[in-house]
C-alpha cells in the first residue's frame, strides 16, 4: 500500500511538471476555466484537459526529435 501511494504521488508530480514544462515551452497566453474544465490557450490552440496526455506525448516526441 505504501509503495502504491509513493508511485501515485510520483506520477502526480511528473504529470504536473510536464504540464508546467508544456506551458513554458509554448508560451502560454491564458488559462481559462469554464464549468470546471480547464483550457490552455497555447499559440491560439486550445488544449482540452482530457486530451492532455496526448499533448504531453506529442511534446515529448518533439523534444526527442521524432
């Protein structure tokens, strides 16, 4: 149970660090919260919170040069 908690906390931390990295890389303009859903306006493109994992994978691939 303790190991699982540590793993979940680590994933939580990594996810938020990647989100911050994404915001810094794409020079975030605004964060808009509508009806409990967070949208990031990044270079005039809205990234929906549900698609965040796909966006993070895309950024990771860009950083890796793929």
